[in-house]
C-alpha cells in the first residue's frame, strides 16, 4: 500500500489507504467530489488513475491548490460545483470518492464560521451564496431552530437552546461564532474530559442546514450511480451517524431486494446496481487513529457498480431527516 509516491501528499486523507486497497486497481477516470485540500485526488493519481476530476463548491480551495496542481498536468481537472452535479460534469467515470462533511482546512479558517473554538463571522457557507448560519438563528422561529438542532444535529436539548437563542437575539442579533457558543454552553452541562464540546451538535446542525448537506448527499449518491461505468467504484467516507445511515441504506437499497418473510407478499427481485466490496463499514486502524484523531468517527463504505440501470431514490427509505413544514400563525 505504501509503494507509490507519497512525498507529494503530506496531508494524508482519512481512510485513504484502505480506500485505495479496497478499490484497486485504480485506473481510468475518477471523480473526487469533495476536493478540499486535494488529498484524495493526489493519492488516486499516484495510485494509477489516468485522470481525476476534482469538484468543490468552495472556490477558495482551488487557489490554495495552485502550487501543486501543475505537477499533474492534464491528468487533474478542477471544477467549481457541488458534487450533486457530478454527472453533469462528466458523462462516465470509473470511480467516485466522496468525503462527506466539513474539512479540517475549513475548520481552521476562523473567518468561515465553522468552528466553535475560534471566533469568526457566523457564516458556515461552503460556497459564496445562500443564507448564513446567522441568518437562520436571527430570523427563524423557536420551533424551526429546535427542529434544525434536533433533526440535523441530534441535539436532545434543542428546544432549550432554541429558546435561549430567541431570548438573546431580542437584546442583540448574533454575528459571531463565540456569541452562539456562549448561549449553548449556558444551556448544557460542562463537557467532561474526552467528551465532545457542548456546541458540537448545534454547529453541525446549522452547517448542514446552511448547505443543504443531506439533500446534497442523496443527490450525489444518485449522480454517482448514474455516472459510473459497470465495474466502477463508489467510495464514501462519512463522519457521523446520520450521514453513515443514509449511505448504508442507499447501498442496501442498491444491492437487490428480497422478501423479509415467507409470509409477506412476494417481492419481485430488483437487479442490484452495486455489489459491496466490504460487508461492514471500514474503520481506521490503530496506526491511523494515532496519526489522525479525526479518523476516530470515520466510516468508509465501498460499492462496485453493476450493469443494472440506475434507479430513482426513495428519500423515505433512505431515512433522510426532513424538516417539518410548520404553519405560520
């Protein structure tokens, strides 16, 4: 696994080595749908991909990559777009990799507003357009904010936090990340050593709402199914339970349908669109955990495309959290 050149890849992406191993042989055209710092693209090119198309909705990442992208010439192409549109970027591919969620590079940029540990504008947009996190918490109702925190962040204290947000914004609207952190910390017990920060789930929920991440994930999985050639690989790295559940159920639905009981009505078998390369999600080994603590929560799922026709996506079957439509009174 370490035989190819890694000198040009000082940043080692999460679960990249098992991804390369499980997907081998790496060849043809691959899409890196979440380009970020470019780590996956570099490893894919070093592992044998003929051409990698790096897609990202954040235009700033391409400027940061200019110092090294020229090393690969025409083998690497960069496209500013969302990965949900990847089948509009290219007609056919031999592999797609998606690293779901916010990147460590974005977390390190205080001015992006993703981090609850650094003060910055309460933004959280991965692109340059759309509502910010401040727009949401300054204008939505208590019920709507609570729905976002609970459904997208699995925050059990969602209503308490939402009420505190509404009370604070009557005094002054939210503009900075640490202003929101302060309100959340007052609503929750102090975190114990080794436990996540009290604002973790709320910041995750707002980021997902701002960027429509769950809808993007489902659309991206469906687009990958459409664009992959028979034998092509879809590899998805996720970092929290809701994302992984969506990916898991997508693959389950795409691996064929069988009746669950002999007493149940017969179900016509559906041709599988994917065959799984590993029965269970792949997790980081001890070496990677020591090298990169962020890999602790990461899960990798890899499927191999069959020649069956692509199918529509059933959002309900995928268990995609959906905000309820509330009547305005």
